[in-house]
């Protein structure tokens, strides 16, 4: 066999056998096509907490978060904006190839509670059409921007077969929370909780490995977002009278 051909075969075997291949160019692309073997079972005696990242895909920070998750044997859910996904299909495909889930976060991030039922429907169906086939199936999860919802929003989501997802804890990463601040919620979160981040800040990128380490120490794995038949209270830090509920929980992948 010609030596170049031998190298090609050896390289293919190396890529297939190793979850971490440090290289650039083609090798880097192949590296990201490998889904991490996900932590499960005995590694998660205290259950699952779901990490969710809104407002991507971002060409710089999303791949960094995907790599941090993969290096840790973990996965997360990315609620993507349809218009940005349309502009960055490569980042959507990369995110899904590492085993992560992609959810619907509307086409251009409006206040859905100020829109008509037809406008809401258009926002969600356009985004589902864009995300379907970009390295994965049609999204089944939906999160309204800013958590702003209405009866019409929930009705449309139900009609389109989308699970309505809010969050248990808000990292406040969009308000310049530091990675240390973000660890506070990782310490508090319990089995089934959902944490909100945004994959467009360097501080969030820096926080992800630290958050995963905290969950590890607590015997909790980064889980998947699954529908819940029991409504779950959103933003647990809020203790006012008008509590908000949603239809999802963190569970195993
Ligand atoms: Zn958002």
C-alpha cells in the first residue's frame, strides 16, 4: 500500500477510536462529528439537571461550548433563533453532531405575547422548517424569547406539537454574571431542574466546564429536556404570588 494511503487509513482509525483528536483543518471538522459517550446510570446517583443555551447559533461561542460539553462527556439543549440558524447551518450541524438537542426559539426573537396567533404560528413554523434536516430531525422543544408567553402562544405550541419549555434558574449571563456567579445555581439545582444560559458570551463559555464539575461533584449529570405531565414551576428564585409553570423536566438522554 502506498505510504500516503497507509497514513489515510491510520488517520481514519485514530479519528474513529479517539473521542479527542487535537488537530486543525479537516481533522477538527471530523473531531466535532463524534458524539460524546454520554454520562449516565451510576454516574448520576442524584439525577439530572438540563443545561440550556438560548439565542445561538453563534459562529465563535457555540462551537466552544459544544467542545466543552463533549470533553466532559455531556450534552445540552440549544434553543436557536431561526434567522441565525439559516445563516449558520454549519454551526447547527456541528452542535447536533456532538449529540446535543436543538430547540425552536422563534425566527427573529420577538415579544410573542404581543403577536397575533397567525404571527406566532409563522415564527414557529418558519424556524422548524429551517432547523429540520440540518443534521437532525424537526425540533420538538420550544422556548419563547424572554419567557414571554400568552394563552395564544401556548395554544400554538400545542397545536404544532412543541413542548413549552421555560427554566428553573436563570444564570443572568446576559447581565454580566461572572462564571463564579453562575456556579451558585449549579450548587442549588436539583434533579429535574433546567438552567438557562446564552451561547453568545465568553463568560458563559468559561463557566460551562466549572458548572459541569459542580454537578459532577454533586452526583448529577447534565440531562436532556423531556416533556413533563406535571407542570413545573419556572424561575424558582422568584417567590411572588403569580408563579409561572411549564411542561418540561430534565431527564436522562
Ligand atoms: Zn432568547
